[in-house]
C-alpha cells in the first residue's frame, strides 16, 4: 500500500512567512489524515540570499506553531541530506543522465546575449523566453566547449508542439501549451541546480507522493511533468492552494500586511490561535465550527473542501479568534504564565532592565519607561512628528529609508543597527539628532525615551517595521509613484 508523503520546502532567504506556515499546515494535515508522513527540507541553492539565520528562524517559527515534521532537517530520516546545498553531487549525476539522453543541453549564451534577445522579443510584443540558440549546436562542439572550461548552464529540452495535460486536485484537468513553456535552466554555471530541477529530483528520491503548494507554481508544472517523464519516474499528485490575499484582494505581501510569523509571535498571538486561523484560509470544518485544534483539523481534514476563492488574511478576524483562545482556553494561572512567557521572550525583560534601572526611583515608574517594549503599535498621532527643521516629506523619507536599511541587515544587533543608521544620516546630510527624531516617535511614541538604538535592537525587525509603517501611514502614506521615486533615491545614496 502506498504511504502518503507530503513536504514543505522553504527557502531560507528572509523572514519566516505566514504563507509558508499556511502551506505547511495543509501538507501536514493531509499526510497525517492519511496515516502518512510530513517532510521538511531546505531549498538553499540561492547561495547569495540564503542564510543560516533565516533557516533557523523558519524552523523555530514552524515549531512554535506546532507544525512539526516527521522527516527532514533536524529530525533525520532515510532520504537525506535534507538541505539542497548538501546534495550538489546528486543533481550533477541526474543532469548528466539527461545530457546523455539529449533531453537537456549545455547553453553557453552570455548574459548580454540573453538580455539582447529578451529586449528584442519585448519590442516585438512576444513573450520573453530562450530562443534555442545553443540547442542547435552539434555534439562535438558542445563537448569541446564544455571541456575547454567555457561557462555554461544546462537547459531542459521542451517539445516544440502539443500540450501538457495534468490533473490538479482542486481544478481538475489543466492544459498548458508547450509553446508557453521556456527551456528552463536546470543547472546553473556555479554547479548548483535551479528550483525546478532540484524540486523534482528531491521529491522523487524522498518519496513525495502529493505535491501541495501555492497556485503560483501551476505554470511550472509542465517542466516538472516533463522531468518525471524524462527520468521514467512516477509523477506525484498535484494540488495548488489558493494564495493568501490582503483585504483589497491583492497578493499578501509585507508591503501591505505583516507577513512574518515572528511579528505575530512578538505581538502576543497564541500559536494555537494562529494555526487555527490559517486553517480557516479557504477551508472549513465539516461541522462549520471556526475554533478548532490542530489535531481536530487533521482528523477531519479533506482537501477537497478547499475553496479556490482567494482567502483573505484579515487581522480583525485573527484578533477575534485569538481573544477567544485567551478567554476560553486559559485559566487565570495559565493566562498569567503565558503572558510572562511572552513578555520575557528572548529574555526581553533582562535586556530592558539595564536601560530603565538608571531612570527609575520606584518600581511604579517601570511601566512608563518599559511599556513600549510590551506594546504592539504604540499610540501616536501625526502631530507628534512636527519638527522645526524637518518637513513631513523629509520625515517620510527618513522613516522609509531607515526601514529599507534595517531590512537589509543580515545580522541583528545594536552595533550594526547603529552603524547602519549613522551611515544613512550622513548620506542624507542630516544631523543625527534630527535624523533620529522621527524614529523615536515611531518606535517609542515619544521624542524622549531610552536609547532608540537599544529599543530597535530589543524589539526586533518585525515590530520595528510595523511601527515605522504605521507612522508612515499616519503621515499620509506612500503612493506607488512616490515609492518608485524613493526607491531610486535610496539606491543612489
């Protein structure tokens, strides 16, 4: 009997995203409802952007939510290693198989040539894609150029005619013309695979039977189906989940909504409420109840109950549900315990004490000084930002540029935060006192508080980001046109 196995394969290139947790939840429930296994592997072949810190945060966030896995990174199993960066030789061996079958080919085209072709196709109003230039090279020339050490990538041979047909569990039969499919790069010139190639090789070797992922991958299925056919492997079942949406129906993004799991943890949401809420994203319990445990969802899970309408990630609904958990599931003692656990997350109280101790005369002074660290979005209004030397436009620039600079930090500590903000103030030709003023207001709600650098360091990127964005919106927000202008100005600094 076939053992059902699903997987989640996050890329460690940023914050742990609620979309990752959403897909992980449905994969886990599907596997466990069928008595199968749920696997986690790390897709870290993007060496420029992947970081150990991001990987650790993703694993920590999923564990915090209770979305544990049966096989994979940190757990082990018979199909490791579970980091793609440690599987390079496996991919090379499989790429060689395709080259020998002439189902893939080496491409020596330079970046300049590819860009020239792309621009020509755009000017002719054609879909940009590889033009097959190196596909026509003879075997002898290919071998000679490869052996000479000339850089190359390996591309997939795509049928020139016909259509790809596959079944999606939520959509039924899907048909995509091969004319719409590019000759995908399988192996990059650095010897590492692209997502598409590693994804298929790993799914097969790790025994994945059902691929449940976001609907943005539907158009990539023909490339994946073709690889399964070229290797004579059994194709898994496909199910593409609807994307999470902002209230305005746009794709959920951190520009409009907090998307980091860390943000919701730091704001004081319970993990069981977060998982429950994600379970309501396009799915419902057979009995219609909206409050349910992870185990109850797994027991009752039926993926056919997923609705294709884009589920709306609504903060007000999440607040309502989290409140029900706080009031209905916790005793007085449990409430106090969980609150203290949250308040001292990452030893927050220990970090706050040295900042406020020199400023207090009695313990009742602590709340006034430390309250900002135990708050979500601090209460502030636009009048607080009035400044003798700074216009509203300048303040918005300071806040947005500071946010972009902070988001670019690979390591989060006070020294690097200070260096980044000092450097930015110099590049903007602003005195540091004036430059930090709007950040003081945004982060602490006051122009006078403990060190803003300490505050940002302790609060972390997610809460700092949320407070800065809230302030920008209070000051009128940033239109799409202004955003493009600011991005150009920021890159020029």
